[in-house]
C-alpha cells in the first residue's frame, strides 16, 4: 500500500510540475519586452490575440501591432505604417534602430519595473500601404522608443 501511495504521489507531483512549467513557458511566449537603445524596458508585445501581436507601452497603452502574416511590418491602430521588426530589432521609417527584444542585440538591459494594467486596444482603421523597405542601419534613431510607438495612436 505504501508503494502504491508513493507512486500516486510521485505522479501527482510530476504532473503538477509539468503543468507549472507549461504555464511559465506560455507566459514567456505571450509577452516579450522591448527595450530602447539604453536597455530600458519601454514596451512589450502581447501574443495572445489571434494571429496578431499587440505592442503595449509599459504604462499599459496599446499603440500598434503586427500580424503573423507580416511580422516585419508594424502598423498603428490609426492605420499608419510606423516601421519594421526584423530578428527582434525594431527599425524606424529611416531604417535606423529604435528598439530591440531581449538577446537580439548585445546590450545589457536594466531591471524591468512593474507593468501597468493593459488598456483595451482601440478599433483598427484601414492600413496604409507600407513604403519601400529601407536598408537597415546599425545607427540608432534619435527618436525615443515610446514616441515611435505612440505614432500608432496619433
């Protein structure tokens, strides 16, 4: 009887640990931090919306998005094309770097502050045709990352 109880207990613990690990993995996949050129967390992506990745500022304001079909094209909810995303690096309309995801660039990142509660995303308007793709530069844009993303709400 003790052996049977031990086996059942081991199975329960094992299943609970696997479930816990899967929940952590899903959480990691569902939100991804976006840093500015100084390594400060400014925004994050939320992958939980059907084939659409919404970008929120750290204060919870949804600003723009990209879809699984065109994950390199970033559009604002106002329909404006605001930039590109390639290999975890975000580029402005001039092809200059403006932000990055963790491990995309070899820059030390700061400890993240607590995020604010997410606001409900606004209704999307008709998107404009994107400009010709720029040659991406290793130079950094002079624009601040939060201002860049807010162009999707103006």
